[in-house]
């Protein structure tokens, strides 16, 4: 909150430099006062679309803030820019998707604002744009039709796969390097900009399967991630360093004792190195992570060591219970 207050002080000129911005309510009121005139004075409002309904020509906007409603209702011209997969056939289809969108995204039964915009303002309407335009964006989507990645076009952008992905929750969205992040981004982005530009993304996954299990559209994300990995392997475009590193990891993985020793020493070394600050702002060969957020310093044993400790504790507890009081 302090950083937001500092930004307001620097950007909102003409206001009292000694004003208090120490509460969320005060920040909200100042942001509203600064933005409202901009909404009212705008000639053109640009929005996306959660859905475009072919049956009625409607644009469906789903938000919790209401800024999208100000953007389409106040300016004279409303321009909708949406990708092809946002089109649904009927109102009934839109209603079906709306039932799962907010629940999968934020756990709400319904979002605060769910708006259907259908064309320009009519004579009897009290508000709305004088002109209404829809721009359909392809940008590689049609290339996915008929491929093993076609199911990705069912995505409704709820974010459930991101919220449950252990990789995304650890490294954050900026590390993915493009518009879409998380499991859905790791599948969609290579299809849009090419595997040669996004070859690392399909590998940013543990393939735990949680993304598919929580997806309301039942998109087989792990299968498609494996397909992209296979395609990347077939192109033989991995760097020499990546191939050497993978061979080294494979050699360790085939030798469990040596693997556990190497991991134990690495964890202990990193823990000792980062114990004072509790995190690393930089690590060798970890720039993809540390460029965007600090790397937490280990504060315990490896996962395997902790699992064995837990298994031994469970076994000891079971033995004690068998001995009786």
C-alpha cells in the first residue's frame, strides 16, 4: 500500500502534497476522482469480451470492478476487440459458461458485474455508445483447429489452472514472458507465436495434472504439454548446455543414492548461503526466476528426506499403537 501511495503522490499533480493516503478507502476515493473525468471525456472506449454471442451479436463483459461498464457506456464509440474462440453460438451456451466462470475464477456464484452489450444506443435508451464495432482477432488461433491443440480454444480464461499450478504459484506470471501464463499459457503461446519462440514454456510444468482436474472446460492440458515437449524434442533445437544438463540430471536420477547426496549437499549449501536474508536476489543459471522475484532460501531437508522422515515417524507411531497402553 505504501508503494501505491508513493505512486499517487508522484503522478497525481495539483493535489495537497501532505494529504494522507494511509488507508485503502482514501486510495480508492482518489483513484475514482482522478479516473472518472477520463472515462466521461473519452471519445472511444475499448473493451475485450468474455464471450461474443452469435445468436444476438452481444458482447458479454464479466468483471468485479465495473470499469468495463464505464468504458462501454460513457464514450460515444464502443470498440470490442476479441479473439475468435470467444464466439459462442447462443444465449443458452453463454449462460452455461457464466455458471462456471466466476466459480472457477474467484469462487463467486456470480461476478459483481455481468453485462450484455448488444449494439449501439437506441432512441429510447438513456445511455450507451452511438457506435458499436467488433474486431475479431485470429493471431494464430485458426492454425490450432484440427490439431491436437484444438481443445485449447475452449479456454474461458477463468485462471483456475494458474491458481492450482505449483510452478505458476512459485515463479509468477512475468516469468512466462508473454501475455498468457500458467498451464494454459504454456500450451497456447507456442501455438500462437511458434515453438521456436516459446520452447521453454511447455517444460515449465510438473505434469501433476491438477490443471486438468480443476478446468471447468475439461481441457487436457497435461497431454498437450507433453505433445509440445515431444515436438520440441523432434526439432532438436535444444541448446548444447540444455542437452548436457539433461544428461547430467538423467545420470544422477538413475543413481538414487548419488542423487540424494547431491541434492542434500545443494540444499544445505543454499540454506547456509541464504540463511541471513532468507532469499536470493540472484543465483547462477536462475535468471528466469530471479529477474522477476527473489528465490527463497531452503530452510530444511530435501523433499525426499522429509518424506522418509515422515514415513519413519508414521511407522514408529503404528508400532507404538500396536504395543498398547
